[in-house]
């Protein structure tokens, strides 16, 4: 059986592969793909995939872009943290999904559906991945339910509602919760900005701040803005004058 895992988080992909191997007996070939670019190149020359496990948001775009560029007939099981609205759309296109963080049981349930999914995907009607891309692109508030962080040998989901900010220090991305805990997501601020939706604002190159963490805003030098936060944080979070209007518009709507 040939399986492809499309996931830009190496530890998550390795964990998924390990659990798949626990659940499937017999010859098994598993390929891991990290990006849209890599996925398009792979499926351009490999047409014998039996089953695909795929994240949605990759570092260089949506995984749907792979299937639009290189149509595949293999069933796709999405490993996702997206909300129920989007998941309903996946189901109408004959796609199954498991929610992150997945368990061995949910993974087993998804594999049990493999034969049914294979029948669906063996028809001439391919799922409308381009429509799903438009769906996600059109929902500005679309966001993940949680962010995965790494602590020792564990992968921990941190609920987005518990996150006060993300910030960059010494070229390392930090996650700070409202309870004062710090974690280290293996993503850039650019990737997290896309993932978190409109409840967070990219103040500058260093900070991505949650609306709930902002008490009020003070004027700063040269028409800049300084954020007053409801969490202990020693550094000033500054909005440049070039982003001030955009920030105030977001603050009014958020």
C-alpha cells in the first residue's frame, strides 16, 4: 500500500507515520511531503498513490493547490484544526478528515473508511479542491482551533483562545499564553499570522498580538502607537505610523 503524508511539521508527520504503521499490516510504503512545491513535483511523476493524509495550511500555501495542479484519484484524509464550517464543505466533496491533535482511535476510524473513500474517488468526478480553496480564501475570519507546540518529547495543542501573543526573540518564535506560560511553536510569524485569522494583528516584524490582550492604545513618537496589554510583558509593542490606520480599523472591528 502506498501512502503519502503531506505535513510541514516534521514531528507531526513522523508521529502520524508511526501510528499508521501500527494500524496497517503488510507491505507499506510511506512518503512524507513538506510543501506545496514538493507535492506538485511528486504527484507529477508518481501516479500510484493509494491514500493521502494531508494538512491544509502548509508553509508555502494550501495543500489544495497540489491537487488542483496535479489531479489525483486517491482518497484524501485531511488532518486539520479548521472549524466545523469548512469541514462540512470537505464532507460534501467526498473527503474525510481527522481533527488535530489526532488519536490512534480517530486514525483507525479514518483508515476503516478507506475502502468507501476509494470507491468514491475511483469515479470520474474528482473533488472540487479549487472550490475549497476559494471557500477558505473568502473567509477572512477562518482560523485554526489550536497551535501545536513542542515540549520535551510531546506535541501539545494550545487553544487559540488561550494565546495572548506570538513574538520573535533571538530569531526564535515564542508563544505566550494569558496564564503567563511560554512555548515554542515550530512556525514563523508569517505562517502563524495566516493560521490565526483576524483575532490577531501583526503589529510589526516581531509581534503578533491577540485582540483580547489589548487594554488600550497610547500615542507614541512620530504618530506611532504603543499597545497597553493585560499581560505582564516587559517589551513595548509598537505600531508604526504606516500601519496605524490599518490597526485602528482592525481594533474597531475585532
